[in-house]
C-alpha cells in the first residue's frame, strides 16, 4: 500500500514516540489483531539492540557487573538517554556520567570513562607520525625552538591503577583482578596500527605532554625538567622522552618557531 509522504512520516513519528515514550498512538496505524503484541516485537528488538551496543562499547564493565545487572543499567540509561543520533556509535557517550549519578560503586563509572575513551582513541582522525630522522636532520640551533604537534588520537586521563589493569586482564582473557588499587595516576592512551595502547605516565612526562599540547618549545620542556634535575640531566631526560614519543608514533610534526633557523 502506497501512502502519501505525510502519512508515512506520521506513522514513523508515532512508532518512534511509542518506542521512546510508550505513546499508544502508534497502535492506531497497525491493522489486525494483537496490535500491542506486534508492536512489542519492535520495542524489544530496539531495546535489545541498544543493550548489545552498550555491551560492545563497555565489555569490561559488562564482565565486572554481570549480565543481569548490566541489562538493568543499560535499560535505565536507555530510558534516561534515548538514542538521538543516526549512528549507534554515539549512543553510549553519556553512559559514564549517568552511572556517576546513580547509587553504584564509583569504580563502575570510572571504568566506563576509560572504556569510552578507548573508543574515542580508536575512532579519532589519523595523521602521519614523524620519525627520529626527520628531526635529527635539523641543525642544532633549531632544537631549542622546536614545537611538537601530537597525534589527534592521543588521550590523557588520571585514573586509579585498577582500571587499566582490569581492562588489560579482560583483553587477555584472564579473570578480572580486584579493584583495590584506587590510587590515581596519569595514563596515556594512543592508537597505532589500528590498536589502542595505554601506559602509565611518570609525573614529569605527564607534565611535559600537557605542555607540548599547549605549544611549549623544546627549551621550555627542558626548563620544566630543570626545576627538579640538573641542566644536563634535564636535557637528556627531555631527549629520552621525545625519542619515546616518536617511537610510539605520538608526534606528527616538529616545527621550529619563526626565525629559529636563518
């Protein structure tokens, strides 16, 4: 049966309103018997599909809380945050914040934050990384004024040590460890070769990464390290960190400030 566009749009809007809010208007567009039962098929499929989406985006949280609890959490979140984007990839964006407002262990929302950040790292734009040879060829006088552009997939987060440990254990197929390590520390997440990596950052590296993002020069990075190290050690530490960043493919450009090179 061909319907005018206005009639089709009305049916689609009514079905959406029923799926999201339980508005019974949609049943008026269904012919025959067992209207509610037939509509419920669509409702159940919609709900179960979005629960599967969350379970895929937050697999470690799913394993931690178990199937029954995760389904209850996902259903509660679905009612509070109906999907509003054509792509389900964005559905879980507010899940961690929603968990934070519920009366559940704080570890759950912190873990959800970390897992969502992994997804952001995987989906972020790509960019070609530089190699050590690219900056080794620069003259010595250019080094103090070098500014570094970092890969757009990089994320930095301060989180308890138990969170990355649980994620690593789940990815390796091991039982989840305890959540006793609640001391927060700085972590770096990045993508390389279509895989998401993460590692704990020392305090000085975390500080220098933040400075590099803000446009600090190599000389300014060395000066920051010199607050706690002798000048010669500060320069070596800065070079060592830069070498690791380049090895991890975190740096996409090293540009001298204007007039650094004659």
